[in-house]
C-alpha cells in the first residue's frame, strides 16, 4: 500500500505528472522475457488483430543479431499465421540467412529507412482498411483527440504514390518523406511506422488505423476542429513513454496468447 504525506489536491499538474511517472517507474519493472523472434511473432499477430490484415500485403521487420540483418515474415505466410519458428532472418539484399522460403520483395524499402535512421529498430508497414481509404483522398492524417495524440506532430505524409515499393527509388523516396517523424501516411498505399522498439511500433500502428477511422467518420459528420499544439505535444509525450508502450504491448500480447499460446514457439 502506498502512503503519502502530501495532499494531492494541493499539487500542480506538473507535480501530479511527475508523481505518476515515479509510480510507473516503481511498478512497471520486469515483465515477460520474450526473445526477439517471439516478440516479432506477437507483433505480427497483434497488428493483424488490430485490423491491419490485407492478405500478403504489408511487412514487419526488426533488426537482427548482426549488423545489416533483419527478422521478417516469410512471404506467403499471413500475419495471423506467423510464429517465432517460421520467421526469416535476412540480410540487406534480402538473402535468407535463417529459415525457409523468401522474404517479401517490398522489404527493400525498409532497408533504406534502416540505413538512413540508425536509431530505428522496428518497421511496421501495412494496408489497413481505414488508413487506405483515407489515403485515397490525398489528405494528411489529422490528430485531434486524446486517443490519437501519440501521432501528434509525429506523422508525415507522402502525397503521391510511386508504385510498388520494390525498387531502390521507392526506398529513398519513402525514407526521405518520413523525415524526423515516426509514422507516415502513404497516399493510395497505406501506413508505415519506424521506431526504436517493437512496443512503440505497435502503439503507433494500432493508433494509425484507429485515427484514420475516426477522421473519416468526423469528416463525414462536419468540420474537424484542431487541438491546441502545446496540448497535443503534451499528450503525445505523456502517452508515448517507453514503460507505457511496453505495458500496452504486453496487454495486447496477452490477448494474442490467450487465442493461440503456440505462436511464440
């Protein structure tokens, strides 16, 4: 049981924020010890469950154990079929180093992002229904509520479609368009998030689809009103912390494991 000598009714907002952060530091230690393959298998299942299924379209990658190596799904295996044991380890020419089969050829543009952004460790590229619907309007993602604040001033926009992303030209284009953001809406295509952890990658990918759906509904109902930029950034930084992202990942992982505990085998 926690005890306190201070009356929280007398604390400022900043003091309450710091108090909550200290509590998270105290309580959010440890957690499941999944290895890289297991976490990626869980991420694939979680993204699928969040509405990102589009057949063989979309790829998820994470940096491998050695420089210029990456884990990814086997092409022809759906995200909902992915397990730790059927993942591939590939090099930056997409040669398979471990596993059977081949990687999706579109993984090539992931490599360009990894080369340009050494702090990126995980990329999720998918074609979820509402994101793709919004992308056909050639308008940026609008972040105008608390739930989607993780994407506030954090989502770039590529306003034209370069065609299938299997060439080096497409890799350079998408990597450059991403800029300093962690997410991007690709016109007539889909979405991509590039982050330093699988935890954060899931949080952003989950909210990309949810935010696109909210935007389409709001646009059909009236004029979307913007939020105060200062408050948008404050909410983003409050929600998008490593410990909170880790707990969010673990919550959705538990749902996946309840449905299929063998996916991490």
